[in-house]
């Protein structure tokens, strides 16, 4: 029996579905059926559309169809064929314009407007788009999403005052409520020290008139954990006796930063016990979806604290225009990114990236994290919490691992590569003080000796050498003058280039052709030597690159020679220390010789510059670390 359009229920017909559900939700057959308007005898336009697509081999082949081929299909005459061809041509023209725009350099707001005009002019809802550009201001990729309905986070105390606005603008609600309820009034009071629970429970009842999403969350500290049975009973009570669906609920694990000693955080073992207790009680119940989903989603890979760089995902905007990382970083200078009334958006984003980069890397990469197959999910956790606890891994590590196991997240089989990616995204660049230099009135200060010597100034000039690690540049200075140190991770996948000022080869040098870039590589492993049993880093290698070689290498930095030292560093990877930072120094042959001559002739200089004075960078080589840890793992398994 053949089906006509009249045989299809009205709400299921293509045009009605387009009106009710939106064009993006229609199938290819339904869209073509609208163009065809009618079918042939005894068959609907939708059936005819299916026949057409089968004849041409799918929608992707329509772009090459001709009006003559379309007319050969039974049921498609000149008008139907012309309609389809016209739509295809319009589509080609739109795509051609977009393709042209894709090749544009986005150098001005007007060009950006042209780029988005065709993309968004027909949209009925606000969209948020980000564009990623290369150095030539051409588009690498773009990302955009619809702006959803307004959402507020509230303690729900004054909710009744705003209900009309909430209903008018279709606002969704996230409220906070301490569980168990018996502790709420102990910690949640007004400025006048009045209790708040009764009013909040009353306001919750107002939410039954709101069809929109509404949920609550609870933060768990040790004081709440000790009343876990009450928490369970209160969840059941709220689910049964209020308008709240407690499947749409979530727990947060509190940390006692700024709690003034009133509340105390759970140990990792207590966090896991709490998690397991919730599952023991609610798995298989009418709250099964919640306990296996939203309740503990904060610890999943999609949450902001588990992204590579939280400075790219969420921001907190205050009414005065100040921007911080989030609620946690609010009013903390380390997480302040700027002000929208004073700073350009690009400046704010750049500040965010740099500050999160630095905050994430105040602590070194934890050995357990390097060995963990779930690193790709958690990314070591929230930098704010790590900094305040002075730890280098997530404060909910064990809980996250348990949740990942229960939710069947696979362990990373390419863990080594993941660690490399992590390090490249979150480069370790930590600062730590050197032992302060003490002044002695009996002999001249080192800085004064350097100032009075034309040749020494090149040895200590911080602009003489620049090290480039992939896209990160480090201006090198002498270790005996700097007051802070930089430590970096190097991996086998990194490219390392050294830049040296060209004048270093020729300045104060009698035979520039015989002068060379001089590199000294030291392991962090220590050795004892000499009658005095002095301790120093073990020397691994030296390398000299002469002027004639450097002259023939094209440099991308004006006024500097450049030389790729990737293989030089990689060659000795098995000899680097795991426990102490390794070292590489840079100078020239001429300046090195002059340094030792100066030491022989000037006792004051000798006393203060007895260690290598040359520009340096300290590093850890990750490949060696991984090999050792992987070896230990295999040994433990066997």
C-alpha cells in the first residue's frame, strides 16, 4: 500500500516538523520533500525524496546532479528539478563565500563582521564564538555554541524577592544547602547571626512553579562526614517531600582554606569512604541515576579543575569589571586577570594563560601522577587548591581514581605520551630562592669587579644567551648572580635551540675564527673530589661550535646566532639525575679562557666566582624518569 502525505499524521509531516522542531532536526529526505512539495501518484513527497537520494547515491552527490538527470526520475518534472538545482546552486555560492572568508586575514573588526555575517545572520538565538588564529591572522579553527538561558547560583535565602524575574526570564537555579540539615544553621547564618534553614526550605517550595532546571549542591567537610547517616536521611526527605529531584544534585568536597578553623577537610581515605557509603545506600534505588552521575560529576574529566588550563574555560566577573579565575580565586591577586573597563580582552586572556601556567607549576609534577593511567582525565586538579595546600596533585586524587574505576574509564595505555603532552601544556617553571649572597667589606663586590672589566660584562650579560624550548623562550643569566632559579622539564619530543649574540664571537677576541660557542653539560648527580673532598655536579660533556659553522646557519632572531642543541641534550639522557636538577651552561671559548685567567690573577674574583659563572638553565629530563618508574612498576608486578 502506497502512502500519501495525507496518510502521515499532521505533526509528523515535513513542514510541520520544521516549524515545530527546527530545520536542523529534519532528515535529508524531509528537507528534500519540502522542496518537492508533492509526490507522484499514490506516493508522498517524502517517499519521492527517498527514491531521489537512492538514485544519486546520497545527499553528498546532489552537488553534481544536473537538471536532465533529475527529470529522468519518475515523478520529478521540470519545476521540481529546477527547484532542487536552484537550492544546490545557492548552497554552492554560500559555501564559496565562506571558503573565501576562511582565507581572509582577520586584521580588523570589519573583516570579522563579514566572516560571521553569513554564518549567524539567520540565527534566532545568541551564539558565543571563539576563533583561533595563526601568526598570519588566518583561522586555524573555530568553536561556537548557543547561549543558553540565564543561570544563577544562590544560597536561596532571598529567593522569594526575585521569583517574578526568574519566571519571566526562564532562569535556571543552582542552590547551596548544607547537609545534614541539622548543621545548616550552625554554619549558614545571616550577618546578624540569624538562622537561615527554615526560610530556605520555604523558598525551595517556591521552585515547584518553575519548570526549568533546578538543583542544589552540598559541600562536605569532616564535620558533615561525621553525620553521614543524617545526610542519607535528609537526601531521602528532600527527594520525597519537596519539589527537588535529588537525582539532579551534586556533592563538593570542601577544603579548609579561609575557613578560619571552623571546618576541616576530609582526608583522601574519608572521601572514598563517603563516596562508597553513598553508593552502598543508593545504587539500585530511585536515586541510582544521581549517585552514578551528577552527584560526583565535579570530579569527572569535564569539570573545570580537570582541564589543561583553567584560565581558558571559566571566569568570574565582578560588577566593577574585575575578572578572576573563578569563585575560588576571587580576591586573590594570583588569580586576578584584569578589568573589562580597563584592559583589552586579548590582554585579559593572555594574563589568564600566564597566571594559570605559573600557578599550576609552582609545584613539580608528582611522581604518582606520572605513573597514573588517569592523568589524562584529572590533569593534577585545581591549581588554586594545590597552591594553598602546597601539594602537586589533586586533593581528591583517591576519590577520582575510585570514580574513574567505577565508571569504567579506561586507563591510558599510552601513558608516556600523555605525560609528554601534559608537560608541554603545563610546562614546569618553578621559582625557588638561591642561598643569598653575603657581602664582605674586606674585598670588592663581584658586581663592582664586573663593571670595571670590559670583558667580564659579556660573561654575565643576561641578554647574551636565550634558550628556546618549543615556543617558550628563556633569557639566561649567571647562576652566581641571580636570586631565583628557573627549572624546566625537557622531553624527547621537545625542540631546544640556543641563541647567542653575534658580537660575543668577535668582541674582545683576537682570533674570531677560532672562537666558538662553548656548552658545558652537567648531571644533577653529585661527585666528591680533591683533597678537600669538595662536592660538585658530575660533568658529562662539552661541545664547541665554531664561527664558521654558526655563520652558515640561518637565524630567525636578528643579531643572534642560533644552534639546535636537541640532539646534544638527548645524547646523554640516560646519565641525567632524577633527584636533582641537571644543568647546561653557555659561554664562548674566549670568554671561558678569560674567566679562568681572571681567577688566577684576581683573588677577590676567584673567591666570589669559584663556581661556573656562565649563563645556565636547570632541567629535568622526563624520559629518564619515566624509564625508571616504569621499570620499578614492572619489578613490583613481578
